[in-house]
């Protein structure tokens, strides 16, 4: 179940950058000054992107931001533009799936959205090795036959929160023991070398 949420987190963050990015960045108090020659907006120390320097497709997709574009922080402008480029590379099927996911995201109550954001932040704060391990577990789960996935999902959903917590704790203990055993083997191997 957790793996399924991680899959959607990537898409959710993409949409957060596009639609909910006011939550992710702070507006600067500095007034923008437009550099007409370079098509950029100088704002503080960074340079933003002038609206007129965007191509027609970018302007169309970023239309909700047109009115305030020049006042957006440069970092936010760049993230929005990057999101648009990523969107353009999606196949029609991927776009449809992403739009459905985003619609579901918008329909979530604010407290559930916050929970997803918190989980994503927690995931991103994990060491890269741990994130890689979780992604691999998700790929392994996704590669299971659909019937097996359904059985595992159903079993997980039928568990009480206490049972789920116990499983998570056992996995953490097992991981810690495995880590310690690996370290002991490395130490023994190093000692044999010297």
C-alpha cells in the first residue's frame, strides 16, 4: 500500500509545482526589472523568465500564471517551465492518467493532502540508499501478477493499525540486524586482509 502511495507522490509533486506552487515558494518583495534584450526578469540576485520569451505552447499551459508571471520568484518560474516541458514529453495516455490522478488529488480533503505531502517530505529526507530500496520494492510489487498484488493489498487492508505497525517494526529490526551482520562481515574481511 505504501508503495502505491509512493508511485502517486511523484505525479502529485509535479502537479503541486504547477498548481499549488504558491505553497512551495515564497513571493519576493523586490520589484522585477525586465531585461528586454535577454528575455529575462531580474529579481534580487536571480534572473527570471520574461513571459514574452515563452513559446506559444508554454504560454498556453502556463496561462493561469500569466497575470502574475513577472512577479513570480525566478526559481518558481523555472520550476513551472520545467514542469511544462516534462508534461509535453508525456504520451496522451500518460497525460490522461496524470489528469485523473490530479483530479483525485484535488478531491482529497486538506488533511489527507497534508498527510501525502508529509509522507513525500519524509521519503525525500531518507538516505538515497533507503529511497532506492523502497523504489525497488515498489517495482517488485508492481511486477507481481495482478492476482497476487490483490491478495497482498487485501491482506494489508484487513489488518488493524497495530498489526501494520508491528509488521513495519519487524522489518525495521530485520533491516538493522542485516545491516549489523554486513558490517561485521566487512570488518572480519578487513581484518583478514591486514
